[in-house]
């Protein structure tokens, strides 16, 4: 089967996902994409550009696989002479209906923000099959969509929430986790090493993370710290505060210069304390867990899906105070040494070696 991935934002995790599936699929997968920049413009104009590129090509796919960044209705309308009858699936890495707009009104209240959510809505409605990267994402999108539609004055068409639900399923994010095996290092456990490997943004809740570390340091608890992730011009000021207050603990602070350096630093860390308030899947946490970091994860979002039920009491917290208590306990009692090679097994199910066949099967969509 010939599959064409339509990706208007070909960068970061979107690019890794598309290229990963292309490498591991038993199908013939091609990618039609635009550079991963100006994401708001990509959601509006990307469909027009990709439609133009498609019509100028000799591509003849058996299936179209779009991502949530594409205005699928516009793409299909501009290519209907060639795409009519071709099955269409959409993969949601994220969505703009339930994503928190910091510093702005919510998607249900802001006229501009509402347009991005509406693109996600009509894209899901026009696809033959809708895939989400986690169960949390699927449920939160459908719940949020109902609230979103109720914000409109009439003809809200709430029945379409159920229409979308019936063609929606979870297809976890495929990842090249096995690549990290090449970067494995021998850990030193004299002082436990804590890890932050997320974007430097407010939705990752860095205040709780670093304020907890400040408290532990003031109590004389010894630890080292690796801070990775992409910073932005308006990154929360607590990062600079942490750079100063924890300078004696910091082993690395900033973006990794290469994938190899990133992998080596993950393998250097012992404990992964996660505080995020927003994550549709949590790929960075999965990468660290695969590198055998002891996870301490919040009981929200997709994070509980990454921990087997029998281990949840050891790795899932449900309050800020419990986060502090669990982290201190793991550091002081060296609990991360109890099963140092087991954490990887929590998430191997997301490696393409397992998931590619699931994708291939799920994308066997009958021609309409």
C-alpha cells in the first residue's frame, strides 16, 4: 500500500514520527511536507501549499495520512479531482481546542484561537479515521470539543462529537527509542542525578519542579541536576533563578548540541521528576524512562498510561506535597536503585519495532 503523509509542520517530534514510520513500515510511505516554522500560518495556509505541491506531483497514494496541523477540508477541496475516493486518516499529536493558551483567552472565548480549534474539528469530521497518541488525548479532545461547540450561537451540531468518537481510536506515538541504546553509559550513584528534559515553558510547570529542588537543597538533601530542553525568549524566569541557586548541583544546563549528547545525558540521570500541567503524550518523559530513569509522574494527562498498574503507587503522585515527599524519599533511600533496569520495560511498547505493525494494520482503511 502507498501511504502519503501530509505534514505542514515538518520539524521536531512531528518530523521524527513521520520519518520513523517511513523507515519501519512495511508499506511504501512518502512524505509531503512544509518546513516546521510559523505554526499559526501553517494551520491556515499549509493546506493550500501542500495541495499545490500534490497537484504538481505524480504521487498516487492509496491512503492519505494527515496530521492535526493540516486544514484537511481545504486540502481535499483543492485536490478533489485526484483525491476523491482515497481513504483519509488524521493523526493528532496535539490539538488547539484543549491546549492552554497562556496569556490569552481560551480557545472557546477568543475569536482567533477559536479558528485553530475549528480547523481541528473539521479535519477530524472529514477524515475516515482519527487517531490520537494517547487515551487521555482522545477523551480530552472529545470532551473539550463538546464544550467548544456550545460556545457558538446556534446550529452547534453537537451530534458530530459522537460521529468523531465512533471513528476515533488510540494509536500511541511511535518512537525510535532503541537508538538510545547506543548512548548507554555507566552511571555513578554517589549523588543521585535529577533530570528535566522538557521545553522551558509554563505548561511544563517548572515552578513546582525547581521550588521543590530549592526546598530539598535547603534541607541538606544532596543531588545533582541536568536541565535539558529548548528555551524561548519568554521562558519562565525560574530557569534563571535555578541556574543561580543550584549552580553547585548543575551538571548540564541548556539544549543538547546533538542527539548523541542528549542520549548520553539521559543515561547519566537517575531520577525523572515530572511536573507538567499539559502534555498530550509526554515523549520526553518516555525517552528518559527508556534510559532507565526512575519516573515520578503526576496522576494526570497521559502520564499514568506509561506506568504498569502494579507500579503506579511507586511512581504516580496526586498532589504537590506528595511530589515533594516521593522525590525526597527516592533520593534519600536510593529507591532508584531497586529496579534500575526495569523502568525501560515500562515504555518499550512505544518503540517502532513494536508499533510499526500496529500502524500498518490500523491504516488498512477500505476505499470509500
